[in-house]
C-alpha cells in the first residue's frame, strides 16, 4: 500500500470507529465553543475522569464568557481548586475578558483572534476551531503525536518544534472534507483509549492493519521523546498555627505574592530549609527555623511538635514538606527561640497578608491542593477528638 492509500485508510477507518465508540463526555453534547474551550484548558495535564466533575461545577458557576470575565479571581481559583496548574485558570479568565471586550462575549471563529487569546497555544486554538466550528485546523497534542508516530513510523523527537510542525501538516492532509470536528476528536480518542503510551491495545485498533510501527514490531518504542529534567527537590517546614484567645478554634493562613508560583492563592506559612544528609531536617532545628520565620512575619507562635509530612510536585520543583503544629502566643516569643539561620522565604515587599480562619471559612479561600489536605486533616482530627 502506498502512502496515499495508507492515509485514506487511516482517515476512513478511524472516523468509522469513532462514530461507533466515542465516549459520552459533557463537552461533546453540543458545539458551544466556550464549553469546548474550558474543557480543553482543563484537560491539559489532567485526566478526563478528573476533569468531568470540575467541568460541571465550573460551567454551573460561570455559564457564559461574560460570567467568567466578571467574576472575582478568588472565585475562579476556588472553583479550580484541586486541578492544579493554576495559571491555566488565570489565563482563561484573562482571555474571557478579551473575548468580552473585543468580541462581544462570543468566542471568535477565526485563527488570528483565537491565537491572540491569553493562554491559547496552537493545540488549544486548533481544538476550538475544529471541534466547535468544524474548521480544518490541526489539534496536535501528546495523544495525537503518539498515534501519528506509530501509524506512520515517524522516528523524529516529538519534543522538537519541527516534528510538531510536520505532524500538524500531516493532520491537515488527513482531515476528510467537512469532518474536522469528528476527525480531530477521533484522533484524540484513539490515543486516549487504544494507542496508549504503554501496552497499546493493537488488536482492537481500527487502523492496525496498516500501522507501520506495529508491522515493524516497534510500536512500544514510539514516539521518540526527549526526557524532561526531573523537578528540583526543595525542603520546607510548614506551620499549622492554632489560634488562642480571640483566635481560638482558628488556624492561620497567608496569601502568596501577587506574581509567580501559585500567585495570590492561600497557604499555610512555610519556609525553605537546607537539605540535610538524610534529606529530612531533624525536628528540633526545623522548629527553631519555623519559630524564627514566623516571628519575622510578625506572628508570635511556638512550634509544639511534628504533625505530618506532605509533598507536592510542580513541573520544575518538588516540595518536601515537614508540617509542625504551632500555638499562637499572646506575648512575644523570647529571644532565645529565634532561629539562628538566615533563610530566604517568599513574602511581598510589604509583608504577606495573614488571616485567621475557621473550618467553614475555607470555602472563601483558594488553596493549593497540598495545603487544602493538611488543613482538612487538622480540622477532621479536631472533630474526631471532640
């Protein structure tokens, strides 16, 4: 079979398979470009099963572009809480404001306007234009690159821009006339359900007969992909400060800086510490550092003991967290309890914003998932003890 016939076979059989086997996903029940856009942003780095309940809640809270554009940022972040990669939510809201101001609240259907939206790259633009508006634009993500690499035996590194550009051109050739929406979704579906990264289900693949990698016996070695650098480990000590006096029953939280990692979200006070030989800093020096860091922020609190370990991975950093219970002191800490270490920690020029909260107040603040779990575990423990 020559390549022209191979391409025709692929497009025809893939579409037939998709129409019989496509999943019933909430954003596939209509062609609302806003819903499709939201779903594509949520699906970046996130599994479909995880996204579905978030999608429902998000659309219920922000049913139109205008609703999203006009919402307080903290409401948007709270609705996104637990999905991670929070810059996606901020960019999505910024782009919604663009759509409201420049396009009357209607998601544009031309390539130049969609590309101009905040946080929208080639894949998202192609997905919105093809799925919502049936325009023959490529939407090449990891699933699609894996399918194409195997079927056409493409052995170039998919992390290279030249390889992506080649695949985008290939997809344009493969899209049957008038079927861009279904075809691009079919490509994504095949990669998600059948042509999986490990142990691909070749025997159930609708295009296995002419898959070049399968015929060569190299399907599991494709695609070729340069390994990313592992995230840099950081060790941090965290204070869960229990209030006393007028703050009794509450815990202390602080807001992160206006810019940078997890910007403007809320967290427990914490500070980076040097890595010890064993990786974990012993409790006594860890609590000394924590007491000093709190005092520098104007918080008089005494660490009372180890609570738990936690961890959180970003794309480039892996946090190893040692969490300590602390007790608010009504009188300033004595000088001896100040840490003798000088450490950098993340505060704004005019100092961080702190709040004392009850359990029911958590609904008003957006937390990174790791701090959300720590605080919930604390309050759950209090209820069990009572």
